[in-house]
C-alpha cells in the first residue's frame, strides 16, 4: 500500500473503519444463515433428547471465555478511540461473562443436583433471562453514544482509570443480579416446573429480551457506520434467533431445540470477537507496512541529506581549490621585493570569481532540490560554454590541455537555470581534465562544440583520454558510482538530474584508448536570439584548428 494512502486513512480501529461492500455482504450472509438454521431447528422442535449434564458447563465455558476476550479487546479499542460507546459495549460483554458463569454454576445437574451458590429451582432460568437482556441494552447504549463527539477531558482523558472504574462497577452489578436471582428467585414469577418442563410464562418473559434486541437492531441498523456495527448486528441476529426458539417453539430442557440453540449462543458471543481479531490482524498488517514505509522514507531522507551535503562539497571543491591556490600565489607575490600589481590583481579577480561561484553553486543546488523554476531565464549556450571553460582555465593550462571550441553562430537560446547548467558543463569538463591529466603517451585535447539540430541545442564535450569501459557506461549517472579512485560519484548524477529538470538529455559514449564524448541536448526556445558575441580567442563556425590552445582566451595564463 502506498504511503500516501496510509497517511490519508489514519483510522486504526474497527469501531471507526467503515465496512466495505464485501464485508457488508459477508455479514448479511451470516445473518441469513442464522435465520435459516433457526427455522430448521424450530421445524424439528421439542423432540426429547437424552440428558447430558456436562453439556451446559462445556458450552458455556466457551461462551464465557469468548465474551471475556471480546470485553478485553473492546476496552483496548476504547483506549485507542476514547469513545464511551466502546466502553459501554465492553462493560456489557464483561457483565455477560459474570452472569454466564453464574448461570453455569447454578444450572441443575451441572455440578450438583440443584446447582451451586445456594440456587433454587428458578435461579438458572432467571439468570438466563438476565443474560439475554444485557447484550441488547449494551448495544442500544452503544448505538446512541457512538455518534457523540469524543470529549478531551474527564473520563475520556484517562482510559486506564475509566476501564478500572467500569470494571469496579460491573462486578458489583453482576453480583447484585446473581444475588437477586438466588435470593429472590422464588418470589419472582415461576418459570420452571421441573428439570425438563417450563411454564407458559417463560416464553412470555423471554419475549422481553427478544423485543429489546429487535429494537436495538433497528436503532443500530439506522446508525451503522463501521465494521464493528455490522458484526454487532450479526450478534444481535444470533441472540434473537436463540430467544425466538424459546418464545415461539417453547421453553424446554434436554430437547433438540435446547441442544441446537446453544450453538446460536456461541455464534452470538464470538461474532464480534472474530470481527475484532480479523480487523485487528488487517490493521496490524497495515501498521507494519506503514512502519516499514516510514523507515524507508527516513532512510531516503538521510540518503537525500547525504546527497545534498556531498553535492555541496563536490561542487565547491574546485572553486575552493582556486581560492587556496590564488591566495598562495598572492602571498608569494607580496613577499617579492618588486610587487607585480597586475598579477596580484588577476589572482584577486580569480579569488573573487571563485567566491562568487561558491555562492551561486549553493543557490543553484537549493533551487535544484526545491524544484523551483522562478530563476529560469533565456540563456545563450555559447556564452555559457565559454564561461564554463574560462572557469577552469587555470587547470586546463596547468595540465597542458589544448582546447578546441566550435560554437555555432546561429544558435537559439534555451530556457533554464544558468547556474545549474553551468555546473553541468563544469562537471563534465572537470572530469575530462582529470582524465587527461593521467595521459602521457599522446596529446591532451579537449573539444567543445555547440550545434542546433531539429530545434534542440546540443553541447558536445570530447576528450582524448583513456576512455571508459563499456560495462561501466550503463550506471555512470547513478549516484555514488564513480570511475575515479577518490571520487564521490555525485557529479554526473547531479548533471543527469539537472538536465532532466530542463527537459533535456545527457548521453555518453566512450572508447578505450581514444577518449570519451558527452552530449547535453536541451530544447531551444521558439524565438531565436541574436547572434552571440564570441570572444576574440574563440572562432565562430566549424573550422577551428583542433590544436588551438585555451591560452588565447582572455585572462588565461600558462602554456598550452
């Protein structure tokens, strides 16, 4: 899942995640299946079956365990959502757990002939009624509270304390209900006549929780907005099915309806639990993916930061070298008895130019990573190429490199960031200088040519160096990949990024022993610019002598 999608859906609770159409269909299918099973059980009816005293403890132990886990998970959901609706629903399930345990202990024959806790003949029956009243009451309160805004103060501000207070209220309330069923059971209307038979009053009494469940179902149906709502409706359907068998088929024990209705109670208790576990597993997967995505994003940010810092270091290294070299030259000139003012002035000019270039480099890199285009201007590529060569004239002269410059006089202008495009040319020329510096068996030549082909301006830079192996050309523009022993592998990757930002193309071809050729192709502007004024040291046109030295350019010192 894409990281943007994870950020947009910050709802991490089953109580707030809306159901999908598929989930609605599955919940509806469960409800239909429960209704069909209820009709089938009712059709068989009150057929007597053998008595099994261990059936109730076994089945209701499962129900109690399931509802206890459900209550715990609902409390955990409350701690996440801070919704009182979830707190009330969790309290309802916890109350049901205590009543189910009490009903199991007091059921005749389960542990003793008359049941534990001093139970009478009516105790288990009335606890069964109380048990089936709790879920509709809790679900009804949940439906009313779920749409209310969450308060940032009071009970919602301290979920642990709220859960603790709720438990402390539920346990005494359950004890009071059990005590009333045990002590006042005989004073209440008679529901049980014998171990197997019930009075007609039992069916009428069970109609009360059935009616309550039906009302709650309607209210929750109209207010359903989450996955939890859908499966709580299924739980209510299962509970209503169980009670409908008592009301319409008849209350009984140890009949087919008695045994077959208990799985409906299990369904009613485990439906919400299954939904909680399923959705929590799904949300856990999503959270895991989100954490991994955030970790990757953090790693990418650190990588980007490293690239930015390394890029700045890479780009300002050359002008800093110029400043250091010129400063040393100026210091030596000042120590001489006879001061050569012109040399001092020229070196100071180089220092100023290099310092200005450092500032422009930082600005251009900031613009590159911010993806800003407000600094784009019309650029004369011939002037830009000449400026890039002049920037490196000292190194070119020191390395005894002969430069051939062939500038097309009818070249149109391009739209771009001057500082960034200059860095592209300077980087490529600098790489050529470094390559030519290691050449000793033939002439060191550098050829820079500009052309206009099919409304695209092309700048070609060729050197006569040792060349690059074919297997290394495919990843030459990848960050941190370098052909130099001490290179950082960022120059060409930045060049590629800059050219891409200008909707251009950067290509390379090389042959071992003959040299390397880089070509920068940029889209030309529709309106052609005036013919550039080419420096006296560079001849316009295509017929420039390949052996011409860069020394003929202005402000260039040293021999070619």
